[in-house]
């Protein structure tokens, strides 16, 4: 079995808050797996299988912090919609 590891770092102005939208990160991670699948297939055909894993930074711990953010406009729309329902009005 052959094993190698590497680190990918995302940086730049879009990450100034040290956060990244999961809708951007997930496809990037999946595409990386697909890249290695295609490379392995081209180089080894069916004679070898490959796995790309995400490794924990500490023993026995795999931690991802998710932040769920809602814009003020969505909050106001949700509030008004709820208020109209409570009052029995059409929104």
C-alpha cells in the first residue's frame, strides 16, 4: 500500500472572516476525489484502487465547525410572514 498526504489551504480576501460557504467547499473536495480517481484509472486501470480521505487534526477527534448565517432581509421576510399568519392575514 502506498500512502501520501498533503494540505490544501484556501486563502484570500473572500476568506477574511475565516469562513467558507459549504456550497463552495463541498464541490471542491468532491472534485479533488474525482481528480485522483481519474488519474489512478489512467495510470493503473483496474489494477489499483484509490481513496482520498480527510484526516483529523487531533487523535480521536474530527471537528468541523458549521456556521449558519441568515441575512437581515430573509429574517424580516420570515418575521412578516409569521406575523401575517398569526393575524390571519394574507401575505
